[in-house]
């Protein structure tokens, strides 16, 4: 039997590090999830994701524009926070 590969130690995430920016699709999901749940209360969590994915795919660029704009603003926020962020010297 082959030997198991040595486990690589995972780098610990700094809890003070800025949160990464969200994708446009995630902004859409945050906004629409409750609406889908309300319209289909017996639907499972995974099925909600499928419905949201299908809705997102069916949308045109014009409909996606507000979410793209939110994502761009969030990306700018992240970049600004990363410029001001100094990691702990311990790590």
C-alpha cells in the first residue's frame, strides 16, 4: 500500500484581515433569496440555489447592471482596506 501523503499545514486566516469582495451573483442572491423562499416555502436550500442560478443566467446585462455596480464598489472597498491593512507580526 502506498504511504499517505504528508498533510500540508494550513495557513491560519487573520481574523483582522479585510473581508474579500463579493461577486455580483452573490449580491443578487442576498437580495432574492427571501423572495424565492416566500414564493416556494417547501423548497430546500440546495433547490433555492438552483432557482437563483437559473434566474441569474436568464437575466440580461441591463438587469445585472445594479449588481455589477455593487460588486465594483465592494471591490474598491476591499482594495482600500487592503492598503490600510497591516498583518500581525506574529504570523
